[in-house]
């Protein structure tokens, strides 16, 4: 076949093989991770990681942005992006095969068009980063071979080195599993640049620049390296290696096609190829790799062997690598594929390469057809997918005019993306990385008419509906509960106190209704505030200042009706914030940020307030002590919205400053939120 036709024909074969899987992907709602990619594609330039995670780059969002812009916030837009990423590996396989031997190019492309089932999975329902990282790894190997050839000829390909370095940095920023390809390519260029290695600075400097969003963050935040951490609180590196090394054949077999998970690397739902097919794959790949090692004498075969070996060597060390985590080994497949085709293509009978390709492609497809059959019969709302239809919940929220909601990880991002951000939902706390910033949490916390959307069938750290209702009962107030498909929605919240507040002049700087002035109490001794005379109060709210130390993380708050005998009304403890449901800004929140603490009192008379640090010597500050006058329960209503809900953060800050409402608790809280942005 003419060389000009080889890549188009191979891509056509790849399309035919992948279309049935793509059809099943279109039947599958996006998961939380993929929804984040879609949302980031709508907000390019915001954030340097996968939102809510301390690692990854926005590369997937950049690639998906044209499709999301053209097709809107639909699953199809994201599926098409990943579909094309999978096809892009075919010309890369062609280029790697050609670098090894001209007769290996087309067979390598056809084999990539009919890959092991895990790579069909990455074409259709991939976790973010992995498809794009594989593409970058392949491009880096191809570029290293071409630039290295020019270096060996005595040329000075500065432009090629700059491009290689920039892409290497982007690959490391996107996912550190690309380090095997980056290191192998870097060593290859180092050897080829003998005599003029200063040229390699043209690659090193852009590498450092484009990877800087990762390594700068890693220097300041240990969570940025969590994905490759070699030990954890519950497992040492030695114990982890003892667990993974004896099972290393399992993820390696998964890369080659012996089995495939139904959903990304789930250990409990795995589809296995027929035993004969699995044995054939191991035998053929194993034999060809042994022959490749024997024939390699540096050059292109040496680079690809090195890249595959480094990927295999690095795999066992991160604590996230387990025997079922196939994805971390995927960078070795392109080199293995090219080397497997190279051996027969470079022999005296190069047509044998086609026998190898047809045999491997057929064995790959035996496992792939089994995966396809499982997908076709699977209920997406049931395990392992756990992707119930959220349209009933969206319709229920929209019918009530609710635009902001709390939900668990996957449903929160899905509701936001699938609604085109007509509804913005957030986790109440980061379920994956404790205290790591969430993109929409402040947006939901700032709103007034907010709902809680709980999906009990989906595993989560959030409370089950019954437990949440019990927590609501414990803090008082009123609400409504509705069911919408797989979701239970809590809405129409009415706190047990109103938004109106008064100053507490006896609190000094904490009683002047000014968030810029703060009181800095003793770090360990109790702080007592006394009213001129006892008075009934529905609540007391403590507020931190705009700057400086926040409220105490661990404290007891007591009130007294006579100034002598005190009753404890609040016990807050460090690291127990996820159990501390309170009324904030007119709706229930789990108070995580130590900016505001509302204390319902139910109209009890108060003569004094005492705040006592609990096993704490942390500095803290208090900007305001706000008093909620007692009112008749029948007069309580949901807090009214007094600010245009369509404003962005800068406009909100200006409106809050231009039209102060010091007589309302929610004005203080919103001022603190706006100050963050």
C-alpha cells in the first residue's frame, strides 16, 4: 500500500473497531471527573489542576473546549474529544514503527487500530488525564527519535529541542506517569548530543517552565505529590511492595489484553479474555519482547525498551498503584507494540509482521467483544457505574427555582455540567482531599435558597438522608423533603432564628458592627462578655475579621442567664467539622472555615457569654458578637434574598460595600466570602 494511504486506512479501521464502544459510551452519563473536564472547558484559564484535586493540568479541558463550545454541555461533546484522542494514537504507532523499520510502520498502526480492550476503554470512558498523557508520551518518543537523529548528524535542532522540552513539561504537569517517557527520551537525547550537550538547555528550560505549575505547587503543598507518594499513614513502602510485586503480572496482563475492568480499574467488576486468548497474548508478546531485547543495540529499539522498562520499574512504588490499577502501566504499551511488530518486520521475511498483527488483533478483540457485551447489558444506575439519571432531580430543583445545591462528589459536578450551570452544586467539603479548595463551594454557600441533594445509592462521605434529617432535627428549624428519581432533596429551609442582628457594645472591638476591627482574646484563658441586663435571644453569632486569625477550631461556648451559672451551648473540636451541621446564611452547612459560628438559643435569657479554648493555644480573633433578638416562632420565614443572584464575585464585593446591611447576619458572612475572591 502506498505510504500516503497507510495512516488514513489504519484510522478507518480504528473507527470501525471503536464505533460500537462509542455508541455504548453515549448511553453512559458522564461521571464526576469527566463532568469536571467539561466545566473546566467552559471556564478556560481558571485553575491549574483538575478542579478539587491537587494534581493534573487543564490539558483535557483545553482539548475538549472546542467540542463543548460547539455541542454545548452534553456528554457527546466530551465523548467525541476522547474518541479522537484514542484515534490519535494510531499515527503515533505508525511513526514509532517506522522509526524502528520501514516495514513495521503500517502493521504497527493497524495493531493500534485494534488494541487491547483497555485501550478501547480509554477511547470511550476514560478517567481524565490518561488518554491525553498517553498521547503526549507517544509524541515525546517520536520527537526524541527525530531530534536525536539530527543531533547525531552534528546538526543543532534547537527548535525541536524546545518543542520536546515544552511537551515534556506539559506531560509531567498533566500526569507524573509520563516521567518514564520523559526520562527515557531525555537520556536518549543526552547520548545523541555527545560533544555539544549545552544544546540540551534548549529542552531543559522549557521543560521546567511548562511543568512549573506542578513543581511550584508541590514545593508548597505535599498533596500535590500524593498521586506518586511511596508510603502512607497505613502502609510503608516495604509493605506496599510486598503486596504489589508478587501480583505485578496482573496489571501487566491487563495492559496486554488478558482482562479489562468494566469501569476504570475497579477490582470487583472485571471481564477476562478466554483462557486460550490470554495465554496466546502472553506467549506472543513475551516471545517478541525477548527477541527485541536480543536484537536491540541502542538507537530507536533501545529508547523504546528503556521507556517500557522504566514504566514497569516505576509502577510498583506509588501507594496508589495496586494489582488492579492498569492505568498506571499504560505508558509501556506503545513501545511494546512497536517493538513487537519490529521483530518480524526486520527479519528476512517481513510479511511475518502481518501474521503477528492479525493474531494479536484477533486475540485483543476476543476480550473486547466480551467487554462490549457487558456494557450493553449493564444498568448505568447500578454498580459498577453508579450513574443514575439526575434529570428528575434537575427538574425538581428548576421547578422550585432553586439554583444552588449541595451534593456528593459525582452528582454535584454532574448536576452542574448537565444543567449547563443553570444549577450549581458543590460538595459541602472535599471528599477526596481534605481542606483542598472546591471551585463552587463558596458559590453555593453565598446563596440563600439552597437545597441538599442526597443520592443514597452512591457511596459518599455525606450523611444518608435519614442521618441528615436527624442532624437537621438536632439544630432546629424547618425544611421540606422531596424525592426525585434516585435523589432525596431537602429544601425550603427556615432557620430557628431570623437574619436580624444587633450589636453587642460591651464586646468592645467585637461589638462595633465593623469587620475591620477585631478583638484578640487570650489564646488559652476563657473570654467572658456580659450584657447590661439579661435578655431573651434566639441566637448569638460569632464572626471572624476580614483579615488575620480566624475563630477557634476547638472551643466551648457557654451562656448564663444570671452571670454565674453557665450552660454549654456549643462544643467544637478540631477535625470534627464534618459532623458540625449549623445554620449559616439562612441554610444548613457543615461549618469548615472558622469564619462564622451561629449558636441557636431558642429565646433563652442571656446575661453573659463565655468562650473557652479547648486544648488549644492557637491565636484567634473575633470581629463581631452579633445578637439575634427573640421573636415569635410563627413569624420566622426563609431568609429573603436582598442581592442580585446573577452578580459575579467582583460585583458582589462592590454591592456589599456600597450598600452595607450591618443589621443582617448574612451581610457579614457574604462580606467574608467576597473578600476571598
